[in-house]
């Protein structure tokens, strides 16, 4: 897959948000044709967020159990507005075996 600069920026922002809870190098990407996941420890079952960045549309799916799961972003930097939800998703993921 061709990882876009927006996806790389999103990964960097998620690492920044989560850096007080986990070593950021443990957060890695998995790029597919339909989405871009941020995972813990390369484990496909430990998804923190999933980016849906296509054309002009930017949406992020936050796996924290709250609604709405899928939120629209005006820009990638808007991920910071959802920092607490992203950290909650990380903590929830780390607590599962």
C-alpha cells in the first residue's frame, strides 16, 4: 500500500497523544487498501484507531467503546481534539489479554 503523508502525520499524532502511557515505538501502522490502523505491538487484534482518509474525506474510528465510533476530521491535526478518547482506547486495549 502507498502510505500517505496524512496517514504518517496521524500516526505521529497518535504516538504523541499516547506517549505518557506507552513507549511510542510500540505503536505501529498497518496500511491496507481500505484503511490505516494504529496497532499495539504489531498485534492485529490491538487496534487503537483506524483512519479512513480518502479523497477529501478524513474520518477516524476510535476503538474506545464510546459513540460515535467514527468521527469526521476537518484536518489530521483535529486528532488532538480526541486525545482523551484515543488514550482511553489505548488503555482499554492494553487491559485485554
